[in-house]
């Protein structure tokens, strides 16, 4: 493992670039304050430098609440939001090596954004090593995003990108429903999002707040129920 000083003391740190894009975001973004010691520990266990966007998020940010909290992006850990280290149990990475994929965000419907590891050879995760994938709650499978973490982070800050990505899953009044949720809670849907009934009329779906861990756990069970491959862990929430 590289020493922490090698990861922190870099030319051209990534955070000023990330912060500038966050300030210029075309969607509402709340940047949670991070704890310096927690961020340094997270960076050390990630074994990426502060020059990268991922390292900058871990070291300098507690996380992001994007589009009024629809999307939660993990950093080093902040108020009400766990950090990348806790979500991915990076303490185990010190002994066993990095996970095959790194969970970097969840959305309010239980969708999961993850980064394929450099040695990811698991058929459950499409895309190439170093690329982002998304577990979709309406298909119950991982989908390739064909983008690196930095490109994904910038993409979600642009106008209309999230709106288009979630066009079939949002409903009139979604913003008001999401804005009052704590970062560790999501919205359970009936009929379930992967059913034909929900796809036919998203506005008719009934929703209620539940712990996000419960929601992601249900989605993993649903995948097995409909015969999809086990998507693997969705992170500790």
C-alpha cells in the first residue's frame, strides 16, 4: 500500500476542479462537509491519489445530495451520509485487496451506481474495468454506463441529463416527495418498478419512505425472484 502522504501531496489536486464544476452545476447540489481525519483514512484505503476526482471526493467532501436528494454520491462521509469507506467496508480491502466494484452512489429508488475495479472479471458487472455501472430497479440488473468516474460525476451535474436518465421513473411531484427524505431513506414503490403495471403508468405507483438499506435489499431479492443473476452486494448503509 502507498503511504498516505503519497496520495495527499500531489501536483494538481482534483478538488479545485471538482468544486468549480459543483459551483456551476445545472441541477441542485448540496455538498456535505467532510471530516478531515475521516477523509484521509478513506483516501488511504481507496489507494487513489487526491489528483483523481474519486480521491478528491473522498478527501475533501462528505458527499453530495444531487437534484434535491434524488441521488446521493458518497465522499469521505458527512452529516447523515456514510462515506465510501463505510459503504464498501474498505477496512477489509487492507487485508483482502480492493472490492471487484466500488459503490459510489445510490438513488432514492434503490438504484446503485458503482465503479468496476481494475481487476473486475465478474460476469455480473458489465463494462470494462474502471468504468461505471448502474443497477436499475426497473430492470433488476447492472447496466454499463461506458464512462469513467470523473465523466459520470460531471455528466450528472449538467442540465437535463438526470432528467432524461430517469424519464421513465419520475412522476409529477417527485421533487417535493424526495426533498423531505433523510439521506439514508428511499422510496419503496407498489406496484414494484420492475413490473409491467409500474412501467405502464409511473404516476399511479404508490410510494412510501423506507430505509435505503431495506430498499436495496428488496431489489436484490427481487432479482433472484425473477431469475436474474445475483447482483452482489449493494454496500453497507
